[in-house]
C-alpha cells in the first residue's frame, strides 16, 4: 500500500470520535406525521426487520414532508441490519450500488429502499477501510462504513432529513434538532458545511432543491460556502448530474429552482451557455422562466413532462447565437444550423450529460421550428403527424410569448389543430393569397426546404 495512503488511513482511524449527540423523542401525540399514508409494504418491511431483532425506522424525505403537511412519498427505511442480513430476511430483495450499497425489497412494482445505518468516516475501524474511499479533494467515493442509529443521523445531509419514525410506537427520533428546524422552515447542513459540501458537492444542489420545494430558507452558514465551492460540481460525473437535474426540474418546483441556481452560481457550472451573462438576447431568460412555470403546472395537473423539452428551451438562446455566428461566417443556414446543434449539445454535455434518447428529440424540435413557417397544405399535414410536432409547437408558443419572435404563427397552428380537413385546406389556401411573411434572403441552393435563419 502506498505510504501516503497508509498515512491518510491511520490519520482517519485516529481521528476523533463523533461528538456526543443529543437524542430527543417526540411522542406520537405531539407531532402530526400522517401515519395513514404509510403503505402496507413499508409496514411489512419494518415488521419483518423488527421481528428478526434489528432496529428499523422510516427516515428522510418522507418524514420531513409528512411533518410539514405534505403527502409523503417514497418511504426510505434505515436499519441496523447489514445489506446481507437484510437480503436474508426477504425473498424479493436485491443489493444495489457500489458507492452506497443498499437493498431493494420488491413487492410487484413497489420497491422499498432499505439502507444500513452509516457512520462518519473518522469513526471507522481498520476493517472498514476498504468500505470507505475518499478522493484527494475530500470527496466520498464510497460510503459503506456501517454504524449505529445516532451515527447514521449525523452523516445525513440536512437536519430536516435526519428524523426517524419508529412505527412500533409512532415516535419521531431527533438527534440534530431537525424537528425545530422544520418548524422554523430552516435548511441546515449537519456538521461543518464546507467539509460536507467537499465530501459530496451534490449536496449544494440538494440545498437548492429542498429550499425550492419546501419554501425553506437556507440558513447563512449553510448558504455561505456554496458560491465559493460551486466549481466542485466539476468533480461529479456528468451522468450523476443529469439525474440531479431531473430531480431539480421535474419535481414541480422548477420555477423557484432556476433563480436559486443562478443566485448561488450553480447554474454557471450546470448550464454555462444558458445563464443570464451568456444568454441575454431579448426574451431569452423570460422564455426559460415561462417554460419552467409551464412544467410545474403540468406536474401539478398530473400531466407528463420530459427533460428534453426543458433542455431544448434552456439551450435555445445559445443555439440561436451560434447559428447566427455560423451564418455570418458565410455557412448556409441548413449546415450552419446542424453545426450549431452539434456544438451546443457537445458543449453542454461536458457539464451535464444528455443521453441520446433526449438529445435526439431536442434536435428534432429545434429543426422543426423553421418548418412550422412553411405552410403548404401537404407540408402542414405531414408536420402534424410528426411525433415531435406537439413539442415543437409548444416551443414556438414560448418563443412568441417571450417576445423572441413575432406573434401569430402559434395562433395559426392552434386553429389548424382544431380544424377539420376542409377547414385546414382552406386555411392553407388563404395563406397563399396573403403576402409572404417578411424574411431575410440567404443564398441557399435548396429553396423551399431551407430553415429560416435566426433573426
Ligand atoms: P426526496 O425523495 O423528496 O427527493 P429525500 O430527502 O428523501 O428527498 P433522497 O435522495 O431520497 O432524498 O435521500 C433519502 C435520505 O438519504 C435523505 O433524506 C438524507 O437523509 C439521505 N441522503 C441522501 N443523499 C444524501 C447525501 N448526498 N448526503 C447525505 N445524506 C444524503
Ligand atoms: Mg426520498
């Protein structure tokens, strides 16, 4: 083993034990956690583990949400049983994860996540060394050092996320003053904030996500290091950041998330092309705001949402800018657009990975924008049949609403979709009689099929 690593490990083992934590129990009658929301399968997991002699609690977001009157979802279980011991108790159980090993207990489509109590890494014994792994920057690459209930509490991220519900008597257990913080709507990191962000920079994104979702204030000591440390997000694999982005933008609070991400300089890392400093064409930021609001509305109304539409909006301004630059260099509009699309997706993916299944539809709805302006009867019929037509039409509406482009075309397409076949034909014919929309002329070989270059 290299000497430096050995020194580091010895240092960690000799490190001081965690400070004694204060335990508080809030009895069933003194809190308002909605027990009736706990599903049958979750109760069965808790019962099985308890009967086998292990400690088992509900923990995390579901307890936090339940205590503030929201309907909790995704109940997570924390237990004293090791992953192998958990697996031995259930027929349909799979162990997953390397960085953070845990058990999935499956009941049909319902999956209950069961995690073994973890300890902070300075409490580990020599046998634990293999299970703990830290980068030179202090980031936890593996977090599999098991511990006791109170140790588990203090290695969680925020105090509001570290409350445990004991189903045998309905008490809530608190080791970090989380109950009081929830009452005061305060988001507070447990321990030294800078060290905790260095261990896992994603906690900075989680701070913003929970502040937006819960309407909590990030208390000053927790907020202070974020701007300074935002570049640490560069250490996180782009694929993990994509997961986080989805949670940030597709959980019903996206409109509140974006200003927080920009305020704390996190957007500068995640979406460098889209932040106000680099994306300041008239309407560009307004369009992002509108798209985020619409996404939240769709979620609140139980409608489906997809990340590619939002990504297409976030990158629309940067795409226009680059397209214009390529056109100004003398590249004809169609190849210039293709080149700009490729470049924008490439640049963005260095920060947050965009899987192909999302980058392809993004590309399609961008390309469709210019085709929405070419309205012969035949073309219109082909367009509405396109799988991405609806998303492309939604993007057009946003462009008009934010003032990026002249209004009128969106309304026409709204009417077209509501019209019957004869009316549609008539609508297209009428267009032929009107003077064509003003458009800058570019030299382009394939007349008719050319995209309108950026204004
Ligand atoms: P929600 O499910 O509403 O997004 P959550 O708080 O349940 O929020 P999860 O990602 O499901 O978030 O994590 C469950 C719990 O695990 C958290 O409440 C927290 O206690 C702990 N946790 C999750 N991620 C981290 C992390 N990066 N660092 C420390 N603790 C974490
Ligand atoms: Mg959760």
